[in-house]
């Protein structure tokens, strides 16, 4: 019997992850514990002296207003990895470079390439500070343009029961600190979820996300903050 893997990320990423899990021989169970919502972007938030753009999340592009992309599309765009680079091209950026899949490594690459410059950073309201901190330490002025927010969800008991289907969960994939906190709340407040999931290993995208889970969980952290590394931790599907 295939191992059942709970996917806590929101769509469209959840559906994409489910397809990957099925191809690997796992049984995906979708239970989104966060969602992304677009934020209004003021015209004056776009720096007129920017010489490049950086994107570390495909959600920043998905929620970016078309007018914002139009104002920045003539600048070279530095994307954190392959999927984000693809999203940048589809959004309308003409010159897109693909980073190594890690925000810190992308910051180091940008610092070498740009020197002292002003960088427009398409991002979420909730984000890791390391990317901006590393660039700032190298003399680059980073102007964050927040295009979306991440909201924790508390799914109703009937929906949780429906998704779990009365069968134990073997593994849980957790992609954000908001989802981790929501997962902890779910386990505290939903007795059936606690019973079916408590024995599962929680695979987290980073140490910061793992720390948001709290105590009492079997946790493994991906060696690199990307889905490939996360799924590698799962091992064999049965």
C-alpha cells in the first residue's frame, strides 16, 4: 500500500506537488493550511532608478499587477530557480536569469554581477530577511515591492475529515511557517486529525519552518530549501 503524504501548501502549488507525489508512487492528500492573497501595489513603490529586478517566489509574480510588470519588464530579472524563471518569462520579462534555487545563493550571485546598484524586489509580505540582508551588506539597495500576503487557514472539521478519509497519514509536507503554525493548531483542536496524523513524520522546507511547529513532532528538514530536496527525504513510496 502506498504511503499517504499530506500536502499543506495552497494551490496551484498543491496540485503540482500532488502530481509529483503520484508519479513517485505516493498517495497525496491535499489539506491546504495557508493561502496567498494579492496586495495593492502603489505606483510610487516602484523605484525609478532600479537597474534590475529580483524574484524569490513564483507567488510574487502570480499576484503582481500587470501594470507593475510592464513598468519593470525592460530590466533584467533575476529569478531564484527554474519555476520562478519560467513564471517571470510568462509574466512578460524579456531578460530572465535562472538562479541556483536558493535565495541566499541568488543574493551572492546578484551582488557579484551588479556591484552597487538599486534592485526592485518582488516579494511577499511574509518572507525571510536573509536575501535583503545579504544584498545590503554588499552595497546593493533593495526596494521590496510586496505583491501578496500569506494567510494561515483553519479548515472546518467536516472538510478535514473528508480530506483525511479516515486513514492514517504517513508523512506531512510543510512549506511555510504559517502552514506550520496552522498545522500545530489543527493537531491541538481536531482530535481525529491528531489521531490520524500524530505518527507521521513532518518534512519541512527549512529550519525556520520546523521551529514554527513546536514540540512533540517527528521532524526532518530539507538540506536545501526547495521541493526536490524535500521530496528526496520521503524515501521509498511503500
